[in-house]
C-alpha cells in the first residue's frame, strides 16, 4: 500500500508542476510579445528565449497557444 500512497503523492506533485509550467509559459509568451512590441527582432527573441521563430511569430500575431 505504500506504493499506492507514493503514487498518489507523485501524481499531485506532477499536477502542481504542470500548472506552474503553464503559468511560466504564459509569462514567457507575454514577455516575448512585449519584446517584439519594443522593436526586438523575431530572430533575436527566438534565440534568447529558446522558442522557435515560428512560435515567436505566432505570438507576435496573437495566435493563442
């Protein structure tokens, strides 16, 4: 039964971490949009953020995740 308890605990941790990851991705996307609005190039933002150029372009155009 210890394994079942550990499994439940691990599942809760994963759920919490996935929520944190989603929030951080939203923050990253907001900062990408802000950088582009300030005049940064898609290429530079993609390089610095580690996000593909196509995704940076989508964020710039307002395409949702």
